[in-house]
């Protein structure tokens, strides 16, 4: 039979018991993509325990009890064959996550109590994952269980990704060596221009929302109010910034009072980004990829915006930098990042790397 919900057609086979793992994971991906567009939440529950499903007869009884405890609109299947069961609870709008979690766990425990000893029941691991996920400081990185479609893609591209990492290491090392005189000159200019450290360290979000410290040359005065940028970013993301003299909205604040004289030169030439080659060597970034967001920036994202930090490692340069830079509207920037992810290849990386110096030299959209 086929589902009747709006969205892409998904064929489900008719069978007794839980869905096989491949079918359940396909359904999970479809449900996630539906929620990304509709913002209608669902709950993924994962159930596992040491040897819980090894006995076939007991496993059948546990599955039957679990099937009876869920609604007809929910889906039961193997998240990992004969090891981890998954249940997708749909249509949970308005439910408080903590109350729903407690109710579901209590109901399943009651259904399984006649089939398991107290010790076995206590050993069952309940993992509750709500989607869309709340993107705040206490809930990062993203839950990998929601993205089973990414792992096969990575396996298919394994050789190419090993080559990408090799290019990152060699390219970053050569860049630091080649630009060493420029690095020294920039450090001197910063020290002579204003008081404070040469390097600026800022927490950013890498792939799957994993936080890391990004390195840049300091381009601002030490004592500045980040609330200025926070408010500006919020308006930029929701599209409420006034137009720039009849032109498009820009990502960076123009004539930012927090920027030093040396900082304006560094930003205009993009030399403030050079220390990020160290982030590339550390494996936190790549030479090419989406721009890593600041946590408070990601807090303002819509659900589908999060994909730009889920599906690729952040980079120093990318499609946004070479085709739009700071004069690209936010949603267009996200679409460029997703376009890069969908069409990624080593050849695309090389084309972006070759175009980056042209974008830097002309400085279009740099502030």
C-alpha cells in the first residue's frame, strides 16, 4: 500500500511484524523531510537492550505488545535489525515533550511487564528523539539517528572524501607556509593599531552542529557589544533588514563601529580568514564548504536551514563566497550551500578554489 500524506510517494510493503531496517530508515528520512517543510513534529523512539531480541519467540511477543501499544498512525520497524527497534510517533503537535516521553515509556513498560523480568525491563534502553530538534546550546550536536541517508552517501564517496581530506591537509600547510610573511605583517598591523590579542577565537558550529573554536585575525576593538551583531543577524535571517541603497541586503554590517582601522583592511582583503587554515589542519574545517555559523545565528534558523551544517564540513571558501559573498540574501546563501552539498565532487571543490582568489582580489561584497 502507499501512504496518503502529502509529499513524495513512498511504497510500503505489507508484512507481519516490524518493518525491515531498509524500509523503516527510508520512511524515517521521508518523515524528517516532511517535517523540515511543514514544521510538524514527530517523535523517534529507539528501544534496545543486551540480548533483548535474541530469543525469536520472545522478540515476536515484544513486537506484538509494542504494536498493540501504539496508534495506527505510528510506524514500527527495525532501526538496526534484531538489535534496535524504532517507533515513529507522528502528529504530536501541541504535546509537551516531557509529558509525552513519560506517557510513552509508561505505556510500553506496562505492555512489556508480563513478558520480561524486572531486571530485564530495567535494562531496556529508551532513547527519545524529537524532530525538529531544538537548536540551542544544550542540544548540540544534532542526532545522527535522524540522518541514516547520509552514511551510505559517505561510504559511496569514501575514496573521494579521503582525497578531499588529503587536499585539505596539503593545501592548508602550503598556504600557511606561503602566506607566512603576510601573517607576520597582519599581526604587526593589528598590534600597532589597537590594544588586544592578535588572534580572535570564536565558537562556531561544525558538521552536525558540533562546536569548535574558529581562529581569525582580530579585526575589532576588544571591548565591543556583540548584541549589535546578534540583532543584525536576526534581521538578516528573517529578511527584515532595509535594502542597501536599493540593492540587496548584505550579510556583514557596513561601517561597523566595532571594527578597527587595520580590521577594515583585513576584512576587505579577507586576510582576517587566514588563521582558519589551522582549523583545516585540525580537521574542524575544510578548504571548501559552507560557512560555519555562530551558535546564536543557528538559534534563529528555520528547520530546513539546519541542513547547511548537517551535510558537509564547514569551509573557508564555498559557492557563497565566490558567487555572492556578503551581498547574497540569507535564504539564497543557504540554497547555494545545499546546492554544493547535492553536487559535491572534487572537481567542484577545485573550481571553487580557483575562483576564490578572483573573488578576493575584486573584493565584491567584502566588508
